[in-house]
C-alpha cells in the first residue's frame, strides 16, 4: 500500500490568510484527491488533482478558493485561500495506485483551525 | 450517481458483543463498496472492500461485510467487539468503472462498553 505523508499535520491560522498543504506519496500513483472533513462530519471531495493540468473541482468548490497543484506522480498541494473560521476542517489527501486500482488510500490529514 | 446512508450515527455495544453497523447504498451502476475506519486524530484506514465475486468479504481486525444486491445493503459486522474497535466507521461507494470518486456516508461512531 502507498505511504502518504501530509504537511503540516495541524495549524492554527488567522482569518484572511492562506495555507498550503503538501501531500507526498512514496510511490507513483494514478490519481490524487483532496477531501475535506468538517468537524463531526463525513468526508467531502474537493477536487481531483491532475498531473500537469488544472484540477477537476466538485460542485461547491472553486479554484480561487482551493488552488491545487500536482507537478508529478507523487506530490500535490492544496491551498486554502483567504481563510475564514468556516474553513476549519481536516483536509485529507487520497490516492489510487496503479497496482491496486480499487483501493483508495488516505493520508493522515491536516487539521486546520481558523481563528 | 451514488449515495450512501448509514443508519445510526452512534452505536454502543458491550465488549464481546456482536457489532453491526448498517450501510445502504444507491447506485445507478454496479457499485464498488468500502468500509473505512478512522481512529481519533488519525486518517482513514481501509477495513474491507467489495468489487466483484464473493458477496461476503472479510477484512482486517475480524470485520466482515456482506453485499446484498436485493437489499442494496453492505452491513459491517464483527462477532465479538474489542475495546480497540472504538472508532468512527465510514461506508463508501463508487462506480465500478469510469468514475473513481468515492461517496461517503455520514459515519457511525462505535463506542465499546467495558
């Protein structure tokens, strides 16, 4: 299985600022995703990170608020822009590997608190 | 389009008792079904999955689930609960081709009573 690391693991930020979250995988993967888990809630897909092109966003999420990069097959970043307290959530990176296409693996998450 | 309903946001069972967490799905195409577990302050770990073949699937930590197409269900069970099973459990569904996006249920928090 893929080993996924995320940085930072947690952060406390002021409203109006931006935070970039990094996701690093120990092997090449076919697909990378970013999810949000609001307090006490389930996971909601923000976007699919596409290598070398713009991410594919789900309804309710826009590139200006959540810019995503994926420069190669093992790395992606998610930026939460112009943050407000409503952005306080856990943000999780997830991947699908070439070798186990039916299993989606998740990173440990980044716990974000916006004051 | 797919959706998942998990009945019971909180379930409590005594240590050693049967664990039953319910999941019903809706899908316009044959689904792949998953159960994930999330321990406090951790990410998600895959417990088990159903893709094709045998409808009773076994996962880690003694859990199993049965895909019942006629009932559109994929309930998670474990014969004997252990204190270490206390966690949040999520059922998820995706299409079996062409769309790899997972749709999650709202989760069930399992509490084990000593």
